[in-house]
C-alpha cells in the first residue's frame, strides 16, 4: 500500500500524519518493526520509540506521559527562571518608581505629535474615549473631501452615543457649501454650531481631560495636552469665544452697523490698526485675500481714505473701534 511520504524535519508539536499513526499503533501493540518506522524518522528523533532490549529488529514506544514530562520539564524550568528574574527586576526598580511618579506625570501631560498619522491616531483614541462633551474650534479654510470624510467618521460615533459637540467656525463658513453639507449631517440637539468673526488656531477638547492644538501652520505637528490646568484654561478660552459667537442658524452675521460698516469691516479695521498685512488678516478671518482686500477698499471708501497709511489714521480718529458691535 503506497502512502504519501511525510515531510521531515518538523516540530514535535506538529507530528506528521505517518508518525502519529505509527506511534499510535506501537502504543496499541506494544512494539513496532524497525523497518516500519523508517517512514517516520521523527519518532526516533523525538525519542518516542526506543530499541527493544530483547530484539533489535523491534522498537518499543515510550509512554506518552513520560515523553510529555521530558519536554515540559525544561519549559517549566525556564518559566521559573523568568519569574525569578521578573521579581528581581521589580525589586531593583521598585525604590525608583515612587520617585519618578510625579515627574512622569508632568512629562506625559504634554505630548508632541508629529505627522498626520500620529495626530489622527491620537484624535481617534481621544474620540473613542470621549463620553460627555467635545469642544472644537475650526478656523475656516478649504478642507479637502478626504478631511471632511475623516471628520464625519470621527464625529458620527460620538453623536450616536449621545456625546454633545460644540463647534466654532468663522462667519465665512456660512458661505462654504462643504461645511454646510457637513453640518447638515448632524442636526440633533446635542450638536451645536456657531460662528464668530475671528479665530486664530484649531482646538479640540474632549471631556475636559485632553486638548489638542497645532504648533505649525501646516498642521503637521500638534500638542496633546493632559495637564488639568492647561485644559481648564483652554476651556475658558473656548467659552469666552462661544459667548460672543452667533448660532449658525441665525442668518447672515454681516449686518450693517449704525456707522455704516459691517461687522466684518469692524474686524478688519481692528486688525489693520494692529499692523497686520492683508494676507494675515484674511487668514485670521477665514477668507481669501481678494475678498479681504475688497472689504478694505469698502472701508477706505466709507472713511474717505486715499491711501493705506491714511486709512489707519482715519480708523483711529473715527472712534469706530470704541463702539460695541
């Protein structure tokens, strides 16, 4: 009878089919012919068969309990040695653990996250652990479709488990079809969107325990903050901006004030007085430079200015920044 030749060598834990069959036969009959065992040399290699002392043509099986013990003993000895070593290591480092507890907590309260993958991984983890409220500040600007999809995937589980979300955009977000489509996905009472004229940087806070802020304009490096004092301070900053913001559903925020200027023009006037260039003003107000310059031109016309230098003087002289808007 032809049998498929067993593949050798192999591990004892992966005994070949031929070896298993012959070993079982040897246990049942008490011995096996040496010639029959030639097709499974693993039985000799693993000491599962030994020569019959009465007849060299035969092999006798080693009892499985004995074979198992022979293999378990060195493993158990190694486990015992590893346990002894782990206890010694714990004893050696134990005196230093209490000393480092305070400094370790301080060190890990601020973590630098470099690269989109690490930033997104940290945000995903914080989002998954968020149970009460998420606060976000999202300065306006074009967000690619992939970024919006990532935001949806991150926010949807929060909404589904009842976490409240408050998000601040700039007023210009009201005219972004992408952001309107994003906002429309979440319309229950636990999610609120507001806008304000000026936002400086992105901010995300989860459950009053962890906050994320960028450290570079390209958003490639961020800080994960877990220091309670820092997180509380950032929450106060958020609440300050939230109290001065307008619900997204409230309509257009660029209403004309009694002095003939819109809210956005008042914001531009303030930034002009502070010495910001057009590009910086546009970035802080979430609009493109062309739109920003169009507002500056309207502001200049309203105040009768003929030059940029004169415009700053007229803004200061007019007293428009002293009024409440």
